[in-house]
């Protein structure tokens, strides 16, 4: 029986076709904004370096004065000690902030919040830490706390793009389009994730020309996903398909499912399960709720318990990629490799791009030693993440077994 105790995080867990909630879409947008956050971290490092230089100069001058004016030596020492203490607090705050961002990027939101809270306590003027506190709380569903943190950033640095983006995304989630647009327009020149928000507002308010303009900007970055193409098509057609509208303006149930997914991604499965059980009592045939419960159980290792939830989800929505992948994973974990392969093949044939079906099918063929079948799938998968050593090793194995030389780079 094949063992498969680890599962791909979103979007692979959701199948790669549909976004189960607004939360998932925001998470994807924020991952695309990582360059902005890294830039923020680098800016913080540069500021700390400048402070060190300034402090070194001040200390040198004070040392000369202290030697010349011995009577003030004690007073100067006190000022030096105070400066040193302040400098240590800023350094420690910056370190805690950097640790918080690493946790945030790994979806460990609760520990990240603790790091950011400690950072701002040490240095209340650390805008980078307040920004992290905003995002970690917002992504955890603590919207009010996140909003207060972002406003603290803006009070310190009025043009901070990531915080402006955060305020815009919060306003957007509250359907306050005028306020969202105000903040996102300020953030957009530096925060490409804000363009998604502006495009969404434009589509939902019928400003299709503006929507097309914003989506084209997203596509020009080279970081657009399938949802961007769907939005562009809708803008050109001046009509939003029902499925896309649900993604752009999800129902309250979809938002609750999104929060449950956030808990699952944080490892807080007991809380997620409780939330999903409550949702199932009210919405027993909702495909997204059933899919979430299935994945919650599957990640815990209960493939037997997860399987019927995925089957019920597919009865409600036969094309749901996340549920197809979940059912395939359940079958695979129970030893039905062929059953899993058939589902993944169906996903590869019907869902464009590289997704959970591609990954599952490639791994299954490797497991069976069918390297000729695995090779093209691995090549597609590796092309999406060329720096991933694990994927590259799998591709190398398939090439060795099939005696296929590596493709030459065009560069």
C-alpha cells in the first residue's frame, strides 16, 4: 500500500482549477507580493545600517568631548547608555520582525503574530513589524486588528505600499469599494497585488475598460495565473460568468470556508473541523464545505473518513478540481493506485496548466516505475519551479531511466 502522509498545500490541495474562497485568492495575491515584502525587509536593514553609522559618529564625538570635559563624563555616559539600550531594542525588534516574516511566508500565522507583537513592543516605530502584524492578522481573519496595525504603519510611513495594499484589501473584503480603490491606487505603483484588487472592483462595478487596463498590468508582470485570464476575458466580453462572480464576490459560506482553510494551513485542524461541521449542518450539499472537510480529514491521515466527503462534493460539482484531487489522494492512500491514476488523468485532460493532477499523476507513474509516462509530466512540473531540487531530482531520475538527455536551455 503506498504511503502518502504529506499533501500539497494550496493551491494544489484545491486542485488548481477553482479558488475555494476569497481568502485563497488573497493568499495567492499576497504570495505574488512577496517581492514587495522582501523589499520592505531590505529597507529596514538599510535603515538599521544608517542608524549604526550615525550612532558610531555620535559616540566618537561624545568620547572626545568626554575626554576634554571630564566634569561631564557621567552625564555623557548616561546618554551613551540610553542610546545603546535604544539601539539594542531596535536591533532585537528587527530580528523578531524578520523571524515573523519567515513564519508568515510559511503560513504559520499564530507564531508570526507573536513575533510581530514582541517586535512592536520593543520598537513601536518599527513600521515593518506593524506591517507584518497587519498581514498576519488579516490572513488569520482578524480583520479589525489587521486594519489597526496597517493604520499604525501609515502613521509612521504614509506611503508604505504594502500597508496601503492591506487597507485596500480589507476595505475590498468589506465591499467598501470607494475606500478600497483609494488605498489600492496609492499602493498599485509598487504593489502589483493591488492591481488584482482594482481589477476586481472595476469588474464588479461594471467598469470593464478599467478592469481590462488593470488586468493587463498584472499580466505584464509575468506573474498572472489562470484567474487573471478569466478576468480579462470577462472584461472584454463585458460580462462576468456566474462561477467567476462567485470567486470575485463570494457568499458568506464561501468566506467561512476560506477561514477554515486558513486554519488548516496553520495546522489548526481541530478548529477548522469544528467550523466545517457547523457549516455542514447549515449547508449539507455545499461542494466547498464538503471539500474542506474531506481535506481536513485526509491531512490528518483519515483517508477512509475523507473519501465520502469528496464523493459528495463531486456529486454537487463534478468538475471541482480540489475534490477530484482529494478523492484521488484518498484512493492512493488506501492502495487503489489505478483508481487514483484514472482521476488524475481526467484532471490533466480537462484542466489546463500544471496543477494537482499533474503532480499526482507524475508521482504515481514514478511509484510504478513507468518513467516514459512520468517524463512529460515531470518536465511540465519542473518548468513551473526550476529551482525546486526535489522536483529536479525526480526529473533527472526519469531522464536517466528513459535515457532521455536534458533539454538545452535557450539562454
